C-alpha cells in the first residue's frame, strides 16, 4: 500500500513539474518573441550576427549527411515494400500517396526535429548552462545587455531556419534520392515515378510540412534555451538540464505534430 502511494505521489510530482515547466517555457517564449524586434534593431556588431550564422551551420549544414542517409533509407523501404505488396490488391498507384503522406507530411518534419533536438538542443542547453555557471550571464546583465536578446533570439531563429531547410532536404532525398536506390533492386521508369509523385503531392501536403518544421523549430529553440538558462549554480545541473531539454522537446514535438496533423485533416 505504501509503495503504491509513493508511486502515485511520484507520478503526480512528475506531472506537476511537467506542467509547470510547460507554462514557464510558454512565458519564456513570449518574452523571446517580445525582444525579437529589439534584436534586429541592434547594430550588426552588437547583435552578434555571427552567432546566428554559426548556429545555422552547426544545426543545419552539419546534420545534412545524417538526414540524407535516413531520408534515402526510409524512402527506399517505402517504395520497395509498396511495390511488392500493393499490386497484389490492385492498388499499385497508392504507393505515391503513401510516400508523400509519410515522407512529406509526417516523417520529414518530425525526424529532422528529433535529430536536431538530440544534436543541437542538447548543445544549446549545455552551452547556456555552462555560461550561467561561469557567471557570463551576470556579465551580460552588468554591461546592460539583455541575455535573452543576445543569446536566446539568434538560437531560436537559427533553429527555425535550420529545421525548414533540413525538412526540404529530407523531402528531396526521401522522394528523389530513394528513387535511384530502388532502381538497383526494382527498376521502373522515371516518367512513371515523377507523374505519380506530382499527382499525389498537393499544396496542403507542402503547407502542412512547412508549418510543422517552423513550429518544431520554435519548440526546440525555446525548450533548449529555457533549460540552459534554468541552470542555477552547480556544474552538475548542466547535464541534467540537457537531458530534460531532450525529453521535454521530444514530448512537445509529438504533441504539436498530433495537433497539426489533426487540424490539417479537419
């Protein structure tokens, strides 16, 4: 009985902490949005434009190889399995609808978001947490610089830009690159493939994919910077916050993905 009570209390504490962090992060996001105009109003030197560029390079460019391999692999598997199974039921043309729905609508945005969360989300939380421990944030405040404007805004913007570009890259390799891989195993004409993809792809698919990539970028950037700034004094808090950043980021991404998908089909 005591163990059951302790387990319920533990679950309750975790749920309360999750909700508390969620609302605190929402307030933090509102503050970031509020100071974005101030970031662009600053001179190029003062706002540290290099931070934005470096973050895009690290988040986007350095993840291209990983995204390409995953996209080609998943696209090739869908095509091979679809061409093997669907014609048996007289539904061979559905392969293109399935490919677009899986790659463009779902896996493109969410898998790139997971990759970026694991790579860049932890890096941002760790970097900002280390700055807090080393009293660098206090130095910004002492010189009259808002650390949210100077540190959080460029990282949030870089996340949105990187997620959008990686999503486009994932779709290209998932829809185009996988075709060349399947030619080795089960050849079929380029014209047939291009016609099928063009017929299956709609503006709603593209719009949904873009919205997801932008929303996921905002979530990752907000959660990563939030947990980085939440570090207080001890260096041991840094890895803890980095782990929570990944966990919370993935949870919010899954929830947002479900909501956007539901809305898109209404």
